[in-house]
């Protein structure tokens, strides 16, 4: 039996739910990092760490998204993580 559009959409919805859960877990860790940075008077923004994350995620990319897409997605994730780190730490 062939999968229907509805079947694929149901799987996409489940993955979206997983992504939201994982992004919030990542944000919680960013808040914890922010607290440690505040205690040690370290700058919130760490450009070298951001470059490392982008390099690592590109290496992990097996497609079909291209590396530019992965960079854009993770740059948004980094920006939002920094924002929550600054706000909640």
C-alpha cells in the first residue's frame, strides 16, 4: 500500500513536534551556559563557538538540504539561543 499525502504530513507533524522539543532543550542549555557566563563575566556572544557550530553542522549534513540551508537554519538557532541566554540568564 502506498503512502498518502496525509501519511507523510502526519510524519512531518510528528517530526515538527520533536524539533520543537529539541530546540527547547537546546535553549534550556543555552540559559545554563548564560548563567555560567554571567558568573564568570564572560561575553554572551562567542563568534568562534558560533563558527564551530556551523562547521560541525555542515559536516553532519547528509542532505537533501544543502550546506547553505543548514547554515541559515543554524544561524537562526544560534541567534535565538543567544537571545534566550541574554534574557533568562
